[in-house]
């Protein structure tokens, strides 16, 4: 079984300098207080996060229900 961070990392595919995809996913989950918070967050708030552009934010939003 994979953790939420590992599943989110699969969506992200890559990290950013200094953070791998799992670390970026963990940061997002912590910032938004879990998957529900990511789902409820406006797209603009996701794209404000380091390493998350419009395409990745849209993928995250589309994947989380």
C-alpha cells in the first residue's frame, strides 16, 4: 500500500531542486492539511506553491475527489 504522499508523487512525476517528488507531495499535503484541503484549495493557491504550475495543479485537482 502506498501513502497519500507517494500516490501524489506519482502524479507530480518529478520534484524540484532540493526536493524529490515525494517531498514536494508531503509539503503540499502538510500545507493544505491533506487531500481534502488540496481538493478544496483554489487552483491559484496551488500554483502559488513552488514546483506546481497550472498543468500540475489541474492534474491534482482532477485526480482528487
